[in-house]
C-alpha cells in the first residue's frame, strides 16, 4: 500500500510487476506510467471499493485521466484484469 507522498509518487516505477503483484495507492485520483518498465493494469476505486473505471494494458509513458469520483488506485501486474465492470465491488486483503 502506498500512503506517503513519496510512495504514491513512485508506485511501480523502475519495477516490472509479476503475476500477483498489486499496489494500492491512497489517496489517488490519477496516475501516470512514466519511467515504468512494463505495461500494467489499473483500477480506479471509490472510497467504498467500487470500480469507478479501469484500464487494462496501460503502456509506459502514459497519463491516465483525472477522476473526481476516485479515491484509490490499484496498480496491478499486466493481465490481472479479466472480468471487471464499472460499479463492481472489489474486496481484497492487505498483506504486511
């Protein structure tokens, strides 16, 4: 989980996320993929964990749209998003 300014800024920069890797960025309304090593999947979530929007296969060097409804962003390894819909509730367990 990325909660500090620096950890939110860095995200997956300089890393190549592997299957099962995820980073929850709180608070967050928009991300970029500058300096990333590989494409990622991205999910914008409301404060209650509902999908506001999602972006599969985001290439490095992109700026995703700003979203007022978004409170959290989930960065995922490429290929993680398969069956997802706007308005769907996402539940997950945080790992220490």
